[in-house]
């Protein structure tokens, strides 16, 4: 018997279902056309159409302004110029890095109308200056600001931003190499910063005062802190932590800070019970004992980088593995002689959720220990053993070169792909031998 299907009007659908269908339109042009169907579609789609601007390298800001205005005229000829830009929530100009006058001049005209902007990405935009950064004070809803690699920006405008942008949660000043001082900015900070990156600001001379001000003003909100390549950071600012309420740190990167000692980690321990990611790469004054003691307070740790910290032993790494059974990514690059097979066996016994392991220039680990690790960790997708002496010439090296002919002989690197499951091949190869 033939079943008759009665057509259903789109307007009769529940509002929640209709909204999901309408918002699934991916192409901006489709959204513009659909928004003219009825008031419901217009109400749902207009915020989506204007929400994000992310031009390609070939586009100019002048073209963006023209496109938005034209799009607005199609949707509502009665809308005025500035109200169009009030709909913009996110601008990503990270692909417009060419240094010339055009982006600078037109960005100033654009940003003055984006009063409800929430996210701005200016990564590596060399045309960004202090004058442009100062104009962001009008974007009072701004939550995320990425100035990474903006090499003309100094610390001068940052105090005004941090004092007045009281919704700012995510700030990256990484590799803003013209910055010499940030303490005046952070001492007046009212922004509820959760994520802060100060990596690669090589000439920042007041880092100790900066960090003390961050602890004082942001301890209630800060969750992720990145400091990289700073030669002056020492234990002094961490003394502030003794009297502050407990913080909720989830990510901590103190990378290549050669004057940083174990006392800093000891004071951080009370604030790190929810820590997920820890990178101490190249902070050479730290020891394995410092790190092993610290991670007793970080049972949820999933990422650990102790690369180029040579004063570390098998026993200390066993303590680390025992304290952090949830580790998924471990990096131990450049540790040549301090650790042996015992470290891999400790990881095999305690960190069976391991997904990625990176080691280099180690002269002690053997294929047998690598095999034990691979068998014990079923989720292992990346194994990198660059220049590890006893792996050279072994079946493990031969298998790596067989699976990836582009590798150099010393680069023993395995990475799972859809077409190749190296872990299965390694287990079969070494078990047969």
C-alpha cells in the first residue's frame, strides 16, 4: 500500500529544530540569502554572518569594510554603517602579516566601530603599533587578545588596557620583543586573566616584579601561565604565593629560565593540585629531585616536559611516573646519560595511558626497554628516539626507515597514521626476534 507523505511547512517546525537547520548553513553567501526569507531566519542568521572576520593574505582591510557594508545593505538597507560593525565578535588578522601602511590606517577605522568585539588575533602583524593597541580600550567586551609577534608594540599601552578591559581573560604578548618593562602595566591590572603568555620577551628586565604583580592581582583567576626565555626570573616573586589563597593552575610553562631554582616549585605546589600541563624545558638550575617533589601535588598531570634538565635520575623519574599515572605526553629531550632502561620500565608500569614519548641523545636505553613500553601502552601514537645510541642499527631503526623513507638515519621517529600502525608492526618485529 502506498504511503502518502504530507508536506510539512518549515514554519511549523519547533523553533529549536528550525534554528539548528538554519545555523548549519556554512557558506556566508548562503547565510545572506537565507536571512532574507523571513524574520525568524533573519534573527537567527544575522549574528552568525557578522560574528567572525578572518581575511586571507590577499584581502585588505579596506576590502573587508566594503564587503561588510555591502552585505549589510543587502540584509537591511536601513542599517547605518556603525551598527553593522557592532555585530562583529571575532577578528582574526593573523594572515595579514605584510608590513605596509594600508592595514594600519584602515584597521584604525575598522576597530573604532567594533565596540562589542570579544576576540582579536593579531599574531605576527608587524604593522601593529602602540597607537593601534591604545585604541582597543574602546573594545570593552574584549575577552581574548593575541599580540604574539607584534614586534613594534612596547609595554607602554598595556597598563591602560589591563586597567580598563575588565572582561579580558586570554592575553598573549609572546615574542613582543620591543617590550622592556611590564611591571607598571600589571600593577594596575583589573582584568580577570585566565591565560597569559609572556614567552620570548627576551629583554624584559622586570620579570620578577611583573610576576609578583600577576600573583597579587590575578591569583583568583589565572589558570595558564607561560614564561619563556627569561634570564632574570628567580625565586623571589614566588614568595608571594605563601600568603595568597590557593590558585587553580592548570598549565605552567617555565621554559629556559636558567636562574629558576627548586624553591619556586616548592611554593607552587600548594597551587597546582589541578595542574594538567607542566613544561620546565631548559630551566637548567632545576633538578630531578625538585621536579619529583613538586609533582607529588599534581596527580592529574597529563603533559610533562623535562627536556635538557640533566640533573635527573631513574629513581626520580620513577617517583614522577608513580605520582602522575595520567601522563599522556612526556618529553625528555637532551638527557644523555642520567637515565636508563629503568625509566622506560617505570613509565611502562605506571603511565599506561601514554600517547607520546620524545627522547633524544640518550646513550643508555635499549630496544628491549622500548619494546616493553610499546607493549604496555596501547594508546601510544608517537615515539621519537632521535640520536639514541643503542637504538641506532637496531631493528627499531630499520623499521622507522622502512615506514618513513624521508627520515634521516639518526631520526628514529614513529607516528601513527591511517595507513600505518607502527606499534603493531614493532611488536610483531621485536617479538619475532
